[in-house]
């Protein structure tokens, strides 16, 4: 399983504006940006991202997953704050 495959799967199934996946073995960090997260609780956002990855989780390819989900507006604000610090 390549990181690019995960990014493409998430981008196509969730229609994301941006997605970034990094890994350290079976531990993955995902940043997902899309309008699909609007008006969803953090738990629902996480569930939405995990659903397309359930096969990887079930077969043990993905052991731990850290997810940061943003709406496009929240992502723009977060990037500005990161530049200021």
C-alpha cells in the first residue's frame, strides 16, 4: 500500500480539496480538507475519513491513524496561524 494510493482513494471517495498522508510504518497521519466536513462533529469527520480505509485497518496494514479534518475555510485559517508562529 502506497501513500499515494491512500491519498487518491480519500480524494476520490470524499471529493476532497486537499489530502496529505504521512506514515511511520503502520502509523499514519492524515490531513484532509473538504466541504464534506462542514456541519459535522469531529467524531463524524473522523468516521467519514476512516470509512474508505476500513480494509487497510482490518488487514493490519494501518495500525494507528491520526486524522486532522478541515473545511476549506478552517484550513485557510489554520495555515495563516501556522505562518504567524
